[in-house]
C-alpha cells in the first residue's frame, strides 16, 4: 500500500466531515465467482481546532486513517489469507 496523501483529509477537515477507513482484499479485476472482502472501520472525526492550521491537522488525521486502514487490512489477511498488493507498476495498460 502506498502512503496516504492528505488531500481528502484536508477537504474533510475544512468541512468538518468524518473519514471512514475501509480496507478491501481481493483481486483488482473482479472475475465471475470472485469476491472482494471489505472491512469498514470506525469513523474518524475531523473537527479542526481553531488554533491549528487545516494543512497540519489534515496530515494528522491522514496518518490516523492510514494506521486504521493498515490495521483493518491485517485483520482481513488473518481471516482470509494474504491478498495481492498493487503498486504503480501493476497499473500498466496490459493489466487494466
């Protein structure tokens, strides 16, 4: 899994929206008879304190979301076995 970037967290912090961590396990291409396993975590509140810049706060909640998604993914791996992890080189035109 690649590191999270704070862009979505920044939008959530500015609007006061919760972030829902989600982990999925399964093949990228869904084939007939194949299923995705999805685990949804607890919402992360994103109410930016008045004395903190949105960008700094977004980095903090982005790091928290990444930590929770990794934890959820490990739970899926324990229950269903190790899945395939995709990186940039996996997204060539042949694999899409």
